[in-house]
C-alpha cells in the first residue's frame, strides 16, 4: 500500500455546519501569500440533495482574470478537510484532495492514522478523481459512488467591504453600509468542491470542519 507523508503548510479557521457557515482568511502572512498553500475560504453547507454536505476549500486568492489562466494546483500541495464529529476539536475524519497529472484525486472521508500537523495519504482510501476545469471552461464534475467532485478556478464568492472596514477601524464610520462595496469583485480563487453523503460523516447532529494545506516532504 503506497503512502505519502506530508507536513503542515497552513490552516484556515473553524466552520461548524448548520446552515451555510464559512471562514475566510484573505491576505495571509508573507510566508504563504501568493503560494499554492494560501487558503482564502472554507465552506460547509447542506447540498441541493438534503442528505449531502458540500465542502468547499478555496486557495490562491486575489487572482486577476489575467493571472487566473496561469494559476495551477500544485502536485506537492495537499488540500485537507478535517472533520470533527464528536466535539473534541480533533479530526475524526479527513477528506483529502491533491492534483496529479491534471486530475484532482480525492481520498476519504476516512479516519486518519495521524492527526494535527502531519498527514498521511492512504492510497487504499482513494474515492475518485476529476479533470481540473481550466479557466473559461464549463465546469467538469465527476460523480464517483455518490461523491461529487469539482476543481478549478471560480469567482471569489466571499463578500467584504475592505474600505468601509478600514474606516470603522479608523473611527471614521460606525458600521457597514447596506449594500457595501465588494472588495474582491473581479478576483478569482482555485476552488476544490466535494459533496459527500451525510451517512459517510458519522451519526451525530453536527460536525466541525477546518481546512489545511500541507506540503509533501518526499
């Protein structure tokens, strides 16, 4: 059984399912900004099929339309959704995705052998794969045993009025406007989307989800 050891690159904030919930982390520290490990958002929400949960991990944010055409998933960067289904803030399941030869390969969800800052990709837990959608192409979606997979560039879905936020911090405004200005309008991200039946995630009523990107060390 082939296994690849990986080490932590960066982690996004926690999201807990129950409606549409998300965490955002645009504009990271210089160590990961403009790197393949740079996480912008993680989302977890009920699918169009109410028996499914959709996981979305966005990386490499603030891509201009010109830069998006050349943006690529890195074959050395693992995208890992960590899922806690018993409330102890330790991952009970992982859902892993990594590109190889132009295809996003997905593993799990399965119980990991290691938790925390290091991960092991267990090839025996391979679920399925999808061709990465190129910029400007129609979305390529694979359905592998009830698990749907998409990977490719998408318009950044996160809405934030950065200018108004800075005015609030500077004491020049007391709150946000409705509507505000979308500071991320016209920018793109590389998105990994995996829809999973709830039955694959445990028997509890809620889960906690966080996203990590990890770099291969072999």
